[in-house]
């Protein structure tokens, strides 16, 4: 039976008081019967860890800070890029090049100087995740890759902390609360295995409507506040799906899997794994695709050898950035257009970042193209390492 009413998180509300500035700031909370002085004290005592200060972390952290959550932890090792600003509202144009954690801290303190912002400007990894999460009451997952999602889930289960989950893809978003210790499922109950590498493009390849992270991140913040306050009905045991194109909200019931390797009756995973390896699968040496870097590709193209540069991106991506003389065959069309390629020639396969092109090389190898190689890092690496005049996207 899924527990629907959240339990209030541990706090020291009885020892807290509010100064006149705080009383004015949180006035609209104080008059809510479900919050009041005691609820605001719970918020002030709460400690929330945000994994990621990007698209989802931006709105979530902003609203948690504004609401008066006393301690916000930020895990992010990345730096602000111009392409982030379409959706990552924690950062501004002047922050380009700065560490996201530092940029986010400045913005959050500007919103509410009463909030303590703790920075963890590092990768969230198996070696440090448990120690980082130990000092927080719950974790808000704003990550953008499967390895971090599985790591966040597992460590949250190990430490009995609620995991407020969100994800976005193009125009679609999802949110829920994973908390087996409160009677609900965990992330692995829903997704026992990660998708095959390259089968799910990230935002850099698929794109995302800039406002969508705001919708999902705000839902995550709402769930975190309800967990802290111990009020309302959380998304525990329910997956909320948002279709921004049709503005339709659908709900799916989730059940805990008794055979889940992490939260099941007899868990087989009790410590963090090598999540990069787990999400990449364990490839055989014979199945590993051959790769070249963009510097080798540059030399190959300069010498004018007997080779083909195959671009497996979509036509609209070609309009954004291209390398001259590449043959465009989108990945989805490749199996039906193999006859257009010469098996005797070297084929260097290119996409945006190297994931789709690696899958394309596997298709070519299976079809007998023994001279195919993946261009590691894709056209994005070409832009950053070879020719900055080729636009990044």
C-alpha cells in the first residue's frame, strides 16, 4: 500500500525564530493554515540537495530559496555556456564561463540572503555521493544523464532520503517522488535497466522547449516543499507526465517492485556501482566501435584520401552547422540507404556529439563495412577544437 500522506522531515523548529525581515518576507506563508509559523520553521530547518544547477535545478532552487528552505546544496561541476541561457534561469549572460555552482549561489543569495547555499562543485560520483547526501533531508534530481539518475536513486534508497525526480525531453516532461521508505517505488522499479547507449538523445541533440524545465522544476520544488511540511498529497507512487505541445497532464500509477535489486525484498545492490559502466553496458572488445578524434579527421580531409564523411544528423541540424562535403543520411534512414555507400572506402561517421554516430558505425559494421569509424565528440568537438567558425548548438 503506497503511503499518500508525507511524513514531515526531521527539523528543529522549536529552536527557531523569525526576525522582522523574515516575518515580512514569508507573510504569505504565515497566513496559510497548512504552513503558518511552525511550517515556515520546518522550511527554515530543512536541508535540500539539488543535483544539477541547470534546466531543472534552476526553477527548483529559485523557488526553494524564495520559500525559505534554510540550506540548499548544489552539486554541479559544469560551467555556464551561452546555449544554457534559453532555459537555465539561475544564470545570466554575464555568467558565461563561470562555474554554474558559483553563479547559482550568487543568484540564490540575491533572491533570499537568509538561505545558506552549500556548493559541491564536483561530479556526483559513486565515491562521494553518499557522503554528500548524508547531510541533507532530501535530494532533488535535476540531472540530465542516466548514470547520475541511477546513482542519485540508489544513494537516496541507501540513506532513506526522498528523491524528487524530474526529466525533460523536447516538449515532454515527467515528475514523481521516489521513496521506498515511505511506501513508494524507486527509480529502478520504473526503469530496471538503462536504455542502450545512444538510443535516447540528450537535450543537446534532441532540443528542449525552454519553458518546459520551468514547469517540471517548479513541480519538483512543490513536491519538496510538501515533503518538508508534511502536508498535501505528494506524487509518491504516481508519475506525472506533461505534454507541453497539447498542455495535457496525465498520471500513471507506480508500484514498488518486490524484486527490485535496490529497494526490493532481497536487494542485491547495497553499495554504489560504477554507473558509467552500468549505463554504457559491458561491451565485448569485438563489438567496440573504432573511433578517431577530430584532429585525425582534419588530417584525413586535408589529404583528400579515398574516404567518405557520413553525417547521420537530421536535416535541420545541417542547417545549424555543417562540415563541407559530408554526405547526409539521418540515422533512422541509414539501414535502408546502405547501398549509397562504398564498402571499399573509409567511412568517418559524424553526428552532434558522437552517440548517434557510434550507433551508426555498429549498423555499418553489422552490414560488412569494415572501414567505418566514429568521429568522437562529433561536430561539437570540431567546433571547439578545430574550427570555431562552425556554430555550436
